């Protein structure tokens, strides 16, 4: 039998070594294929080995291969290193907008709506308690990224602040794609 893993963060050599050591304990590493989640998605969605993959989740990565197999990548640096347009980026951007505009909480319906969304998602009574909602780094990343789904819904329902954050992210995602296409010298 064989095991296949497509894991976020496995490109980090320390994470990969840790996993392989754990698999070695049960003599499984020699029967295992370990790929990043992006590599696994690329192989599944671009079975000919050519094409462009845009993967947006907690992080974001844009990956492509040309006919010779050369890999081109934009973004995918990590949730805390930019990755503009990712779920984490959207959540962080919207939290910062609310924190910096708290004086408008009584007069701006869009800010009130976002503030209530953040409070509900993080299970806090006040935005000033946000640090308490993030008791560890893993929760911080996950909970921040989870806010993005609600922000997308608010934007669809006419919240201009939520929409402006999504538009900013979308512009950057478009830039990632254009940059990759230019790097690959596509002529079609």
C-alpha cells in the first residue's frame, strides 16, 4: 500500500523532516508521497503538467509550469508575509479597518455590520477584546482567515467597506496572474 499527502506548510524543510520522522516510526515513509497542497492540487487540476493554478485559502499561491516543466510561482510566501488577497489577509485587513475606525461605530452602518460580524465570529463582546480571542498563533491564523467568508457575504449584500477590501485583494490577485503570464512569455 502507499500513502499520499498534500499538506499546507510541508515545503518548509523542518515540517517535512518532522513528518517523515513520524512516518519512519511506523515504517511508512518509504511508501509515502509527500507534496505541498499546491503541488497536489496542480497535479490533479493540470494533469498534462501544463497550466496555471491559482489557489486561494488561508494563504494564496499562483503556480504554473511551461512545456519544459519549468515552475513559475507568485505569492505563496506565507500568511504573515503578504499573500495579498488570501483569506488571512482579508480578515486581518478588515480587523485593522475596524480597529482604526472605532469612532464610527455609532454612525456608519457598514462598520457596525463588520464589527458585529467580527464579534460573532470571534465570540467576543467588544473589538477591544480581540487579543483575548487569539490565545495562540494557530487560532489567530485560523480565526482571522475564517472572517473572510463573512466579509465576502457582506460585500455581496452591499457593504462598501467589505467590498473595498475584496476589490483591493482582487486587484493584487489579477497582478499575480499577469506577472506569471508575463514571466512565462505566453504568446496565446
